[in-house]
């Protein structure tokens, strides 16, 4: 994941990742480094069959699930630091 985040410097109020579920799970391990205490992390582009996997990864990495939105076969998750 280091390569993906190498171009990021500092912290943001909102981080959005519209990418495959497996990458979101990896990103969840380090995303806290790029968030302010009240920041929001929005992960989307998640196929429904991977939704539970992504939710578990976010929660395991100290992110609180704020909202899950599903449309057809796809889902988006809004989370923030616990």
C-alpha cells in the first residue's frame, strides 16, 4: 500500500477511495495516518459479495461505520476514526 499512498502528503478532512474491495481492505490498515480526528473515509466501488469483508477490515483498523449505501450490486461505506 505504500506505493499507492506515497504521493499523499499531510492529512485530509475527507478521503474517498473508489477502488476494488481488496485494495480498500489494504488501505484501511494505514488510512488513519491521512485522517484528522473528525475526518471521513468514503470507500466505494465495492461489489456486494465483498461488503462484509470490507466492513470487517475497516472495523478491525479502528474505523467506525457511519453509513452503508447499496445500489444494485454495488456499495459505498462512510466511516470515521473511532
